[in-house]
C-alpha cells in the first residue's frame, strides 16, 4: 500500500518535536553528531528492533552512439528507509521527506500498519551534475578510445553504443541499539554493444567493465584494448561453426567470469533460501559437498571490486566469508534477520538497492579459490571438448541444483589445441554433480561483473573463478 507523508499545519507540533531544530546536512542527510536514538525513536520502546537507512545517490550517464555523443543524463535520489521489528512481524517503509516531521510521520504510519512491507511515495529529481571532478573532456576521451579500439579490429560495424555510468552513493545507518555506520562509494561502469549486420546474418558483441573507484582513477585504464577485444569478437563470429553437442570435457577459462559460482553455488548459499528450504544446500552445513580442490569465498573487502563496500546496508562491517573450504560447506551468507533466526553471526551481506528497499541477503564478490595447475597444461591435456572464454546469462533451480547457462564465446578443442570459434552453445548440468567430478583447478583467477537481481532489487556484484577443467558437462544448442 502507498503511504503519503504530508506536513502538518500545526506549527507548534513542529517546533516542539525533538528534531525540529536540526540543520540539514550538506548533501541532505541529518548530521551524524546530532543523531541520538532517544530523539529518533521516542515512540519505539515497544519494538524489538528498529533501524533507519539514510541515502543520497547521484547518477551521471554518458552515451556515444554511432560516433555521436548524446546529451548527458543526470539524476539524484535521497530519502530514508525505516525497518521495525514487532513481536510477530517486520514492517518497512520509506520516504523522501527528510524533515524531522516527515521521518516521524513515517514511523507513526509504520507503528499502525500490520503489513510486512510498506512503500511510501518517492520522487526522482533531475539536477545539474554535482559529480565532483568529472570532466566532460575526460568522459569523451574514454568513450572515443573505446570506439577507436573497436574500429581498429572491425572497420565497418553497423551499430555501436558505448555507455559510461558514474554513480556516487552516500549512506548513513543507525539502529535502536545505537550502532551507526557511514559509507560513501563511487561506482564506474563502461559497457559497449556492437552490431555487425549483413544480408546473411546479424552478429553482436557486448562487454562491460566496472570498478568501485573514482572516475579519475577509472579513466586511466586501457579503454583502447577494451574496444579492440570487442572488434576481434565480431570478426571471429563471422566464421564461427555450430557447437558440438552432447556430454564432453569443458574447460572454463578464468576469462569466462564466475557465472557458475554465482548462479549455481552462490544463490543457494544465501540464508533466506536456506530458511525457506528451497536450496540444494539446505541441511548440509559441515558436510562434504565438493572435491577437496574446491574452496569458495564471498569477500566484500576486495579493493576496488565491483561488489565491494565498507559496510553493508545494515551497518555491519564488510568481511570475507568462507563458504566452502576444501569441499566442505562451512557457512551461509547472512543478513541480520537470517543470522538471528539461525542463531549465528552476521556475515555483512544485508544489502539493498536503495533506501526504498528493505535489506535482504545478497552476494558481494564471490569466487572459487585458485588451485595448483597451470592453465596452459589443462588445455594441452584435453583430447577433445570446448574452451569457454565468456559466459552469458542462465537459469538455476536452487532447490535441485539444475542449471542452464548461455555461452557467449567458446572454441572447439582438439588434441590439446584451441581450434575454431563456435556459436549457439549452452551448458546444462547439476551443481552438486559437477562439484563432485574429478575437477582440475588452475592457479589463475579472473572476475566478471554484473548487476544481480533478486526479489525486485538490483545490486552490483562481481564473481570469479580460476580456469577449471570439468571432465563431463552437457553442451546443448541454444
């Protein structure tokens, strides 16, 4: 249901409110030093738990389409989300009215509502860019370098779109226990999509590159090489042959990113799915679920990684969580609520898309640890099969562990050598069956980035793996 938080005409009530004399923070948040739980929660003594999540985010988007730079698009959001834990249920609401009265009105509405998830009215404002130290000239250079790299390898692409997004997010968290945290992050993302069309076929190539770092640092990367890789991809696809079909050895390159670990393993280890008993990993804590060569971690402390943060959106410090150690299931990923229900420690994985969403269990940077083998030796040991260098999307049934993944870039392997490019391939199997094969794990490690969707929320994540030789995996057509 929608909740509207209008100001009251009773000015005496405003003046007498314990927060009425607070001055606004430079970017819209209430000053940290002025926040006291006795002021913010005067009516919450009957609640078991409560927290407030203040947020302001600024977005800038720049698009180069077929050589023409479109006008930049800017946006800003600010507001607060409030979660209250009652005796029998949890309620949540949000508002973009950051006045003391607006916040108190939301609290009053939540106190009187039995619903498990409430939404208040929110607005999105356009504004002149406040993104500090972002030079249009530097932005144009990044986009043009990428385009030049594409043209270096593919002279006549039919269409090309190169987009740069910069998002700055500032948040402040406080709960009834008096715990506080402040976080500020900048996320830079460059994506490029290229089409090569003829009367016979249409070929597309897409890639994305991102990091949690300032644009000043991000802009120093080699975008020409990023564009070159896309151009080569298009050229290779011209001569690609149909994928071989059936069960066969599959070499998952570290370049492929961690689609397998994220989808087939990571989601099933999120504790909210464990509590719902819809995960293949339910009731397996402490048990052997994979070969000794498999160890899996979720680490939100990795410097500049796409899924990194200093604190999660419940104020818990970022951490590295051992999920699987030498094949044995050690931990699940937890938010505050799931940790309380399962009587264990939080892991710092309570995340939300924005102040308008309640925190839920999410991955951050999830990866399979490197092993002992030389990746080149793994390739040379293959008599036949395919080499996968880029994964696409996919589907996983977390209850059974069955998965189907698209393959964007792969090659036929014959007698230990990488052969021609193939197309229209998918991989199908069961995660537990794959994890218990005689896997060989390389000593390298590569990451991919993306936006993970769950329960209507999207958050940035990265996932990675070393080169892994799977003895038997089913290759299907698309």
